């Protein structure tokens, strides 16, 4: 049992599969789902049996966006319920944290690669929650949209930071300013997804990619690499990357996984990496992103 009500969490063969599980509501996003996604990301990060995280949606859609069953006051600050504990109860800058950011930022902080297998509609938070994930694969019938301005609100889930870095400011502004729905082919041209496959090949393709990572790479090296790539997006100079990479190479290069990586290559056999990831920094690369000081409990 996963312990979640709107999310399925399953671990097999080194892969944690997180499935948004409100198919009758087209996986519309709720406060419950927000907290469960954050908890699932933390669980996957701490589990040494998990090497890759795969996120998808049950039924025909990935996520159609926020649950609008509250009607006209869905986004009214007066309706925001704040549980007594956990990230959903926190404030940032003196206001309640947005639920999209609560759900998405733990995926940014993961030290393990995250693959999004995006099926059907991925709209609003259904699109923005995938932006901190490392690889997005779409089915041919998948549709995306960032319709926030059409609902009279701004984007959320830290997407104003992530989207321009992924697709460029011009493409990001076109999609955000129009709020229109667009197809998988346009998402591929705009570099929102890395590939588009037939719908019936979506999960097999994502699982094959996850298996390739699990079977051929060092968890320590992948974790350090993921943290390096994301954290360096905001670095002012390549010297910042050189500093961290030098330290990481020196630490990992003297470890058991590096010795095994070289030996397996020379002996022409699959590698058997066994080093545990642990719970802190990896090879001296700081955890990223570090929560700012104005994130406060309720």
C-alpha cells in the first residue's frame, strides 16, 4: 500500500512510478494531490532502492489542471485551507505557498532523475508540475496548455523560473501570454518535450529509458550530475561549475563506483554499481534548490 489516496506509488526494478490517480476527474489537481506529490518525491529521494522516478497519469489524461469544482471562488485566497503541519501550512513572503509550488519543488530537489510520461491533457498545473522533471515524453495525442491568464491569474509552481530556461523566453511568453492549448508536435518543436511517441508506446518508452539508467549508471554519479546541471542554470560564471565539478571528480574518482565503472569497461561486462546515495550532499555538490529564509511554518 502506498498510503496515498490520489496518487499510486509503486517501486519495482529500481523505478518508483508515481501515477496521478483521479481518473474519473481527469486527474484534476487538488490540495490532497499537492501534499501527496511532495511526500512521494521525498520518499523516492530517501529510498536507496529507487534509482529513477517515473510520473504519469491514470486514465486518458495526465492532469487537466486545478479542480474547479469550487466554482468562481476557486482561486480566492479566502478559500485557501492550510493544514496544521507540513509544506501546505507554510508561508513564503508572508503569504500561503501556492499548491503547485508545494507539489513541484520537491521534484526539483530530488537527486534522482525524473521522467514524465505525459498522456492526454496536461494543462495548467498539469503542465507546470512537469517542468522541474528532467525528461518529458509525450504521446501523439497529448495536449499542453498554460491557460492561467485566461482564468485571470498568474502562472504558478515556479514555472516563471523553469519554463523560460527550458524553452527560451520568446516561446515561454507566447504560450503563457496566449494561454492556448497546443499539441504534442508543437511541444516538441518548442523543446518542451524531448520526444513524441505513439500513445500505446508512451509508457513502454519511458520505462525503457528508466531501465537504461538503472542498469548502466552509478546512482552517485547520476545524482551529482543532476544537481550540477540544475544548479548551474543560475550560476554567474563557468568557473562556478569548474569549482564544483573538480571537487566532485576528486571525490567520486577515488570511490568504488568509479573503480567498478572502469573495470567493467575493460572487462567488457555490465557494471555492478553498489554505492548508496545516502541522505545529504553528493560528492560535495550542494543540495538544490535550498529553501529561502522567508519560508515559514504557519
